[in-house]
C-alpha cells in the first residue's frame, strides 16, 4: 500500500454532500460526470449503429447463421488476451487520456468501414477484421471509463451514477439499432457506416473538457507484471457470492444471448424486414430503461441477492417466450422484459463490485467485469450461431434457457448466503 501522502485526493468532497435520500438524477449535479456520460452515450450510439450494420451485411452476404455467429469470435478473442493488460493500464496512466485515445481509434475504424462500403469493396473478412481491432480498442476503453466513476461522484452517489451510466448505455442500444436499421433501409449500409464516423467527433471532443485523472501512485510504481495484472481476478475470486453472481451472468450470456440470432427471427420467422429487425434489437434496451427507472426511484436496494436471483429466473422465462413466439409484438414485449431483467441484475453486480474494490486495483477488477459482460455475449453469439445451424434458432434459445436453470439450481444449493445477500462485505472463500 502507498503511504498516506501518496494517495490520490478524492475528486469529490464527501463532507460537502448533504445527507438524505439520493434523488433519481442526483449524479447530474457533477459536471464531469455529465461530460463523460454525454461522450459515452453518443459514442455507444454510433457503436450500436455499426453493430447492426455489421450483422445485417454479414447475413445479407452469406445467408449463414454461423457466419453471423462467428462475429462473436472476433469480438471476444482480443478481450481474452488483452483484458487484464487493459485493466492494468487503466490503473497506471491518466484515464482521461486513455479514453480519448480509444475513442479516436473507434472514429478511424468507422471511417475504414465507410470507405470500403462506399467504394463497393467491402467483404465479410473486412467486417471481421475491423471488429477484431475494435474489440482490442474497447478492451482498454471499458476499464478506463468505469474506473472513472468513483472519481466523478461521491461514494454515496455511486449506485445512482452506475444506474444512470447503464441507463444511458441502453438508451443508445434502444435508439442505435432502430436508427441503424432505418438508415440501412433508406440510404444503405455504406452511408450508415459514414454516419457512424461523424457520431464519434463529439464523442472525442467532450473528453477534452475533463480534468486530468492521474493514476494512484502505488499502481504506477507496482508496474505491470503478471502478478499485478491478475490482482483484479484474485479480488473477485476471494468472494464466493460475487463470483457466483458473475458466473450466473456468464452462463446466461453463453447460452441465451439472442442478439446474433435476431436477423434470423426478423427475416425467416417473423418476416418484419429491416426496420422490424432494428426494433427487435432495440427492444431489450427499452426494457432496460424501465428497469433503470425503477432502480433510480427505489434508491439503494438492500436485498441485492433476492433481486439478482429473482431477475435471473424471470430472464430465463422471458427469453424462452421470445424463442417460441411467432407474433412480432409478443416477441418485442418478451425482448423488452429480457433487457429490463438482465439490466437490473447487471447494475446490481456492478454496484457491488465498484463499492467493494480499492481504487488502486479498480481498473483491473473492472476488467474482470468487462470480461464477463462482453466476453460472455461474444462467445454466446458463436455458440448459439452453431447451435441454431444444427437445431434451429428457437430450439437453441430454449435449450440455453434450460442450461441456465440447471446452473442456477446448482448455485442455490452450493453457495451459502446468495439469496440473502444484502450488500454487506461478501464472505471470503
């Protein structure tokens, strides 16, 4: 541990914050939080538009569920090898500078795809390659951005800030795919890629107004050896309750992540075209926003274990309903529930982790959470793509929900205190 005079001074004076219940939009009172949130919303909106264009183009070119699913390999592979390096760097350098560099990288990559598509030279391997590089860039972006939050708001506002951050993320997921699908139908994929490049200009610009955010001196001195890089991993594994909550999420994402199958449902099962495809991708984000609003109104939820387990069970039911539905509106409703339930659980897990972890390893611990949140869906896209090719998309999702239910039962019998967890320091293994 660093000596007292080596510590980073808190960005927010906790003593200056009046006591009492945290209002739903309380974190907006802090200017730098607003800047980071604006940058994230706009950038993630562009990212979602690009993702929906990638999915549509791959399926349009190949007509293959497996080819769509393979996109997940290129999303996940860089994260598997770089996530702990990204988390370590977020603890060792100015997080503001790191975030600016990653968003400039996303701007350049959007320009590459636009140039290839506008000249008529784009091929599936181009999409795979740029997705791979994007995943490399975002491996550094995620830990840097999430590790910023405790410097932007007081500890008492942390759950509020995380909920607003996640709500903003899903607002972009709501608007981005629907707008992306609309743009694909109106101007085509090439100009949609070009629009994504334009979106990243204000994303980068807003970050220049932030104050420098230097690392904890102890992290800088410690360096980036293997032992240091794995500290976040060891922190998560030191608590069986935190670990169990994250493993449940990974299982759900591996076996029920529906996103890569949406083109198949939109075109072959529900027959709703480009705009309907965009709406199906946006529906989970709409549900998430409703779930976020409920959490913001509720304030600091005490019975976190009950919420995490309850939303997990309901999530499995909702994804099964989507799988068997042949009605477009019922499918939209089911996906809205999927997004809302999954999102509430994600906010709980993120809040638990961010409140428990010391700042000097926050980037590395956030990297573990990123590996779960992003790696699970990416690999799930591959598994479900392959499974859908073998037994059809609806059957693949129903099977995945069954696997998730079995794992939950095992966790309930083997992890003591999971349901009753209320946010106290988690028991150690």
